[in-house]
């Protein structure tokens, strides 16, 4: 087989193992010339690192560079920039009533939530590089009842600080403008934009140049790209650290039953990673 299949092989067990082997190889060869390497394995990254984000930003001030071991893109590129954003939780409280006998005495929380959802979706395309996606929604308690409760989560992302500011303002204004479309309902908003972008800085481009040189030494080339996804690299960048991301082996279809890792990329990209670390110590 030329692929490994399974949950997390790409995002990001492959990258974590690659990092362990890269450091072990340099130590075995007596090339561990660094003062300190911190190897961070974060079990809460997929839920936004709520407990560790502050620690990561503080830690950034103690090091010279961050190499994030998320999988390489399917085309082999590494990641030099990431969107920032945040998750919103929007709840609507209405009033229950019998659906057949006296629905007019109720206040349909589901319909009010739908007004919010459609208006938020219409924001797509109004802010350059921003995305607004209604991810989950639930409402009601029984089929024969006017729904007294409804809630949804909304994922929002943008490419730069100005976009994040505009996005936050647009979401709040849209929710305020559509509140009360169903009389008798009340909207409760939680969450918001809370993850800064991982910008494509001069420091990041210097790390990319090291990665290019290391890849060339192994007989292959790499490109760079910006990703709409976020990682702990966002927090390290917010702490002022140059960050290069997507350095793990190449994989794809993350978070799906068909998630895969390309076997032939494991050794070359692990060697590339070791070469980057070595160059950082010179």
C-alpha cells in the first residue's frame, strides 16, 4: 500500500511521530547542538486549546522559532499563514404551545434562529477572505409543540486583523438587526472572534527558506500556502514567534473516515524537518 488510513494519521499522529524521529536522529548523530527543544503534544488543539492557549503565547517569548507538525498539504506545500477566527454559540428562547390547538400562543424559537442563520450566511462575500458557516443547529422538544428553545454554532474566519475586526462587527450587527423577527423570542449570544491570525511574516519566510534548502538536500521541492484552518501556530504567532506550519508528512481528508497519510512522504519530510532544526542551530 502507498497510503496509511485511519483517524488521525494525517491530523496529526504522522507529524508528531515525524518530530520525535527527527530529534532522535539528530541526537543519535551527535548533532543536538540546540540549547533547548520543546516538544509540545496538545490533546485539546481540536477544540481550540481553551486551557493551553495562554500558556502557548507565554512560551513563545522563550524560544527562537516554532515548527508546527500539522500535515503537509496534499500538494506537499507547507503553511506560512493561517486564518484567525472564532466560534459563536447563538441561543434563542421562545415560548411553547400546542402545535395544533393554539400555536398562536407560542413563540417559535426555531424560526427566529432561522432568521439569524440566513442573515449570517448572507455575509459571505462581503468581507474579503472571510467565511461564515453555520455548523450545527438543534431546536424543539416534540413534533407537536411550538419550539421553545433553539441554538446553533457558527464558525467565522478571516485572513488578517482588519478582516477579523470587520467580521466581529458584522456578525454582532446582523444578529442585532434580525433579533425579534418572531415576537416573544429572546436571543442570547456567546463566543466570538478569539483566535488571531498566523501572519505570513519575514520571520516565517526565513523559516520557509530553511525548509526549502533542507528539502532540496533530500531531492525534492516544496511550496508555501495560506490555510483557512487554524492551529496552535496561531497562538505561538500571537506571542511574537516566527512560525512555519504544515511540516508533517503529506496527508489529507482530515476528520473523515477516509483520512490518509502518504507513506512515501514520511522519511523525506522527517529528514527535511531534521535539516531545518539543524540549520536553526547553526
